């Protein structure tokens, strides 16, 4: 699988089958799973709302039926979220690597950022500086900034 995402679709080969994935908000999903998730969410949410409109007038006050029905519909949205997260597993692969000056240099080049300018911003912000020191990344930033000055 390629790490470069230049278009909104990605094609992957699995067992000689080509699958087309859609990229939405930085996540990947199969189009048929997206459609099924949307239909499931809409169906459960509207179903809960309509059941509330039908069932609640028998024991709730008339001016509260719409509000309670809306709450049931919102609960349906949360339930459909849980169901979709169980049914459709993530397709992402997360790979953790040790942070080094070389990898940081590549990230800066990819993002077209100036390491010296970023180091100045970090040094001037005590909160960010403290967090990067705790993570052990600040020395890599300083090394990278020192390389760029040469």
C-alpha cells in the first residue's frame, strides 16, 4: 500500500482482486460499506424518531412528545455509530518509528516548512518547549535546526 495519497481513491490488490477505497477526512473506506453505514444510520435514527412519535403520545404529555422523540432519534444515531464501528473495521495501518533527525527532515521537506523558523517558534513557546523536552524530541529539532544553519 502506498503512503502517498494524491487522489481521493486508492486501489489496493488483495488476492488478485482490485478494490477501490474512498478517502474521507483522512480515513479510507470501501464505497459499499460507506453506503451501508449511511443507510443504517439514517434508518435507525429516523426509525427511533418515528417510533417515538407513534408510541409516546399514549403516556407522555402532548407538548413533550416531539422532544422525547428527538432524543430517541439521537440515541438511534449513537447506537448506529456503535454498530457501524463494530461491523466496519479500520483499514488503516499504523506504523510507529523511532523519531530521528533524518525522518524529521523528510517531514519538514514534505510539508515545505523551514526547520529554523519552527525551532524559533518552539523556543519562544514555553509550553510547547516543555512538551517536546518531555517527549525527547526537542534535541532532534535542535539538531535539525543546526544542520540547516550550516
